[in-house]
């Protein structure tokens, strides 16, 4: 749109309207549009016009700034609506230029930045106790199971609902169980990887599962128990089975820290199971040699556990 260029005569001198501003640009933001333009000489004011249709601005400018100001930010705009702008310059004589070039822009809401939270809020492994207890900021765990436990499932829950999680490389829905994970005798490592919404931040949680070795007790030699879990079967014919653990002095007493020890003693009424949890501490007199007698089968099919 254009307007007629006026001329004003002052004391016989003709003052012509200024040239129109040039290079008007618009940059949209959240509910606002920033305008800049190139100024012209002999200008005392710049007036900004706005409309919602091309070439239609109305008679009244939305703002008039000084002739030395070449920018303006229109605020309070509606996101998603396209606005059109043009600028006129005016001089000391009150003459206005034609409209500058027209620009348009559409304000948009700011896009929230993607989350970088790659933590779990909880992780369960088939109801098995983890060591240490789960904490989002702790990334390495251990757990021991008896020999009869051949598989586990992992249920990870992400802290940020937009994060993704995989268990041993397979995608799992947050809060849902993974597929069954087979456990070998000895160590099996389970890896849980969380990828944040930003697609770049990743966190890895590991669980080292230790499945007990199956050992059959005899009457002739004690079973040496180290730091690894064991599942011991005591046949009905064995009545004096023993295990031996490493001991340390604690003042005048001796102590031993046991791994998971499962004992199944055969009786005429079936198997009797005893489970000693991983991390169990035994305190005994200073002359204790670390020997622990396992359940003994009596003639009436009852079971006793002798003190070590």
C-alpha cells in the first residue's frame, strides 16, 4: 500500500516528505514479533502500522518512535495468527513518507526443551533383594540367588515418562516386566539402559546376578564356602555334613561374612530347606575354626541344626 507524498512550504521553502524506510524485517517469537528497519535522513519519527491482512493497517499506527529508533517489538499478539507490518517516516514539517516494504510473521509458542533425565525411579528384579537397595543415583547392583532360580525378569520404571528404556538391548515399556532372562551358574550381568527424551543423554544400570553352584555334601570332607553363593544338598545318608568359612578376629571373637547359602536336607518326609541370606554375619568365640555343621537327619525324620 502507498500514500501520496505531501510537501509543506515554510517561509517560502518547500519541505518534501522523507523517503520511505527500507529493509523492514520481522522475527516471530512467543506472542510477539520483533521488527527492524533502515532509517532515513531528516526524520523525526517512525510510525509502525499493523494489520491482519496484507496492505490493510488502519489509519492509526500501533506505535510511533523517534526518528533515531529503527526497531520495535510488538507484544501481546496471538500465537498462530499472521500479522502484517509497514513503517512510515515523518519529518519536522509533519510530512509522512510512503509505507516501507511490508513484512508478515506468525508468532508461535516456545517449544519446551527436551528433557535430559535418563534416570530410573525404580527397578525390581523378580522380587530379589538388590545390594545396595535401589537408588536412582546408584548404577551398579549385585544379587545372589539359589541354584534352582534359572531365570529372572526386570521391571524398570523411568523417572521421566518421555524417556525410553531397554533391558539387555530389548525395549521395555516403563513399569512393565521384561522378557525372561536366563541365569547361568556363576555370574550373569543384566544391563538396563535409559535414553532421555533429548535422544542424547543415556544412563546405564547394571545388575550382576550370581546364581549358586549346586554341591552335594558328603560325610568325609567339609565344603569350602568362599564369597560365591552355594546350594548344598544333604542326602539322607549323610549325617555330619559341614561347611567351612573364612574367619577374621574381632577383638576376642571371630567373625565370618557368608554369601547366600541354601541347604536342602533330604528326609523321609521330603526335603527341608534352609536359606542363609547373602551378607549374613556370624560372630563366634575366638577359638572357632570356621566350621558350620549342616542340618542332620535323625531317625524320626526331624531336623536339627548344630551350632558351629
